């Protein structure tokens, strides 16, 4: 059995690799070439946490996997990850575990990558300004993915904690300096969104994080948070007025995300507002952006096929480069 930690993964797999894996995973999923049950979500109210169990089988890769990921916001006060996770990869031919890897970094990587894939497919090629809402564990990979697929002049970052935002901006300007993009702290949510060509939200907010009436024509939005029915990053105006809406999994989003569950329950929209899944755009079953002034929206809640495909690709590269630690059980 191969054990891969965060540093092992970073040695063999970069964001471009992850975006390619995300596109492959979304295509596999939308073509029905995988088995992906809805994830099991167990609330742990005593510690204000949740543990999620996300299994999937991908026949084409002969691979099975399950990611166990928890969300414990109070962990941040203890100096430990607030989203700890482990990914368990099995051989689809034998059912035996072949790899255990750092699921926290895998989650960050593949979630950033799915936004990167959506941005690459849906955002205008001449996009120059980005907006990022949130500075938590997801934020670095979301920012890196945005910069990997579009040559942006500036990205404005907004979060409720101004001091933390400034620290994040300084760190990202150093870590992502190879992109030559100016990363700055926005003065307000309005300041971040009003001229943005690409908007990414990666928060745990239960209330909309920006005013949808300020979104410019031609903008693309990646909605990453709101993975439970009570979370809501996007206001109802945005959901009602986006020109085209795509999802990683329509069933998963409509079962899990307050961004859509809340306005549907209010009778403001129905599922006819949704154009389809991003994998269907990749396969050319449906159209993506057709005009430059369209506002496109991609909503992801995360599906286990992305974990399995990305983990399998990492595992392959680790074997090729003899990276990681083998153990016998």
C-alpha cells in the first residue's frame, strides 16, 4: 500500500494536471461511466462539525475510492486543519486498498481544479480581473486555478476579517508571483465584484456574500461553498438572472446546496433554470458560452468521481516517479 502526504502529491502533480483530471472526471460522470452515490453527511453538533463519506467507482480506470472529509471550523483555533480528510484508493480488479493519501490537500486541489476547468471552458478569453471571496483552506487553490487558465491583471480578494485578508494577499502575492498578477485586498464586497470578469466564492456563509446586481455583463461565476441546504453564497437575483447555469452534478446540487434549494423552495425558480452539467459541455452534448456578454454560473458541491479520478492520476505519477512510502498491513 502506498502512502502519499501533501508534499508527495505536490512533487508529482500540479494545478494544470488537476484541471485536466477534473475535466476527465466531469466527462466520465456526465456520460454515466461511473457509480457515484450521494455522499453521506453526518452532523456532529457537539463540536459544530460534520463528517462526509464520499464513495465512487470509475470503471474505465478500474478504480474505487472513498474520501472521508470532515468540516470542523473550531479546529482553526487549535492550529489544525478545519477540513481534515483522507482519501482511500482501491484496486477495482481486486477490491484491495492500494493507496491512502492526504485528502485535505486532494480536496483543495481538485475543488480548485473544477473551478479552473469551468473557468477555462466558460469564461471569456480576454478576462482581465478576478474576484475571490474567502481566505480559508480552499482559497489558495481557487486562486491558483483561476490564474492557471486566464491571464489576469488583478484579483481582488474579500473576506469579513480584514487582517486575515491582508495576510492572505501578501502570502499569495509571494507564492503565486510566477503569474505576474496583482493580488489585492478589496475595500468591500461591492469593490471586489463590480468590475470582475471572473468571480469565485469559497466560503461557509449562510448569507449571500455579494450583490448580484453589480455583476458585469460577460462575467463568469464559480460558486464553491454552499454545500448544505442552509448555506447560501449567492443571492437570488444572481440565480434568477444568470444567462446560463451549469453544475458538476445536477442531482447533488439540488439535494445539497442552499444556493438553489432556498430559491426553489420560495418558488422563485425551478430546475428549468439549469442548462446542464459541465461534463455535458465538455462532451459537446450542450452548448457553453455562446456570446461574450452572457453571465455564466458554475455551481459545484463536489462529487466523489473527481476525487477518485484525481487520486488515481496522482497514484500513477507517484508510482512512475517512485514517490511516497510503501507499507505492508
